[in-house]
C-alpha cells in the first residue's frame, strides 16, 4: 500500500535585506553676522560695567552703606505689605467684577462696565490724590439706614490711616485690570466643559471650582504675575496720598539728608530688583504647575519613527473630525511565521 502525503506549499524565499544608506554628515550652518553682533553687545556691556564702576557720581561705598540700613529694610517690608494687601483685595474684587461683566443682567453688567471705565480711564496717581483728600470730601463716615438718623458716626481721619488709604487706592485701581484678566480666562474655557459638567449633575459652584477655574488658571496666571510685579513698582506712587514710609519715599528722604541722590536711587533699585526677581521665579513655577498636560497628547515623533523603521510600514497622524485630537495609525502586526502568512483563511482548502 502506498501512502500519500498532502502537498504543502513551499515557504517563500527570504527577501534580501535592503542596503543601508550611508550616514549623512550634518554640517552646522555658520552665522557670522550673529556672532559679530553678539560680540559687539558683550563688549558694550563690559564697557558699561567698567565705566559705571569707576564713575564717582554713583558713589558705590554709600550704596553699600545704605543698602541694608534699618530704615531702608523697614521701608522694603512696608512696600511688600502694600503689594500683598492691594493684590489680595484686587484679585477678590476683580473676580466679582468679572462675574458681573458676564452676567445676563444688564444692570449688573452696566455697573461693572462703569467701574472699569472710570478706574481704567484715569491715572492711578490722580486716584491716589483723590483718596488722600477723602477726609475733605467726606468728613465723617456714618453707618445706618439712608435718610434716617445714623447709628454710628466716625471721623474719616480717625478711621482711615494713610496706609489704609494707599491700600484702598491701589487695590481699587488694580481690580479694574484684574477683572478683565479673569474674564478673559473664564471665556477661554470652552462652553462644552460647562455643559458637560451640568449634564453630570454638578452645581454651579462645583463646575467653577473643579472645571472652569482650573482650566482658566493657565490663561490667568501669566498676566496676573505681571500685574503683581507692576503693583510692586506702583507702590512708589503712594506719596500722593501722602504716605511716606514706602521704599522709594524713604530713600528719597535719606537722600535729602545726605544731599546724595544717585546712590539712594541705586539702593531702592536694588531692592526692587530683588523683589521682582523672586516674583518672577514664583510666576515661572506657577505657570509650569497649571500648564501641566498642555501638549502632552501629541505622540512621540521619535518613537513613531523607530516603530516605522522596525516594521517597514508607514505610520502617521490622521485628523479626526470633531475629536479635537489626532489619531495615531499603527501598522498591523507582522505574521508570526511563513506558514501563517500562506495559510488560507475562511475555510479554504490546503
């Protein structure tokens, strides 16, 4: 008896490996113009530093003498207090004004718009002068029901000190700018986020606290950091109230005693630069904290390139309509063996 064996198809011959292309030697482009311009700038900077160090008008020994003077240190602390108190009040009031600006009530929206129109349209120095004259405009502060006998009456000078008036003047002016910053941040969040939160059963406060505000912080923080730095420097105008214990005014008073103005201006500038440098570092880390996740959804191009080279297939990105993201297209897995590649499917006969 003879036995017959089923004829199996022969395995396909192995394909020759493609020849590797020669490595490309990249040559860095030369930019002689940039190098020359940078060299000139460095030379000018070095010449300026050497010239400033030798100028007798700067009087660097006096700068070193007064930079840590107790009067200057206390004035620097008062300047920080003015900045912090004014910005806290301005941020709270700015959020309220931003919500009022977005309100569908025309009366509320109009009042917020009028506030912004007045405080953004007049100089802060003029506003501080008005606050310094508030005791002349309103001699007394009365508490009670309008058009009736007041319950309590206080003298304005006894209730509001010049420090309080400086804080109020700076805060009310800054609140107008913070309102527009917060409003822009709230408007930057897509309305679909709020609709989705409402569909999930969240209340308005939960939606604002968990959805809207965290996403708007990425837009709000950079200009807010700039406003804090600007507020630190704007405190030098509180002499219009008049309040004379801030950093600039104290350094000016000391220069009036020593008849040496320029070194005291340098001392004040050193303290302002020190504070602004700290604020800039804090702003950088806050921006980095609230910008997490932005741009992380993009696939790694290097990894995709390695995958495509290993499988011999093309990978890429196809935009998905309505999805707002890109879809990664990956090649199919290669067959496990030559037999699997030649094996018929769907019930075919071997």
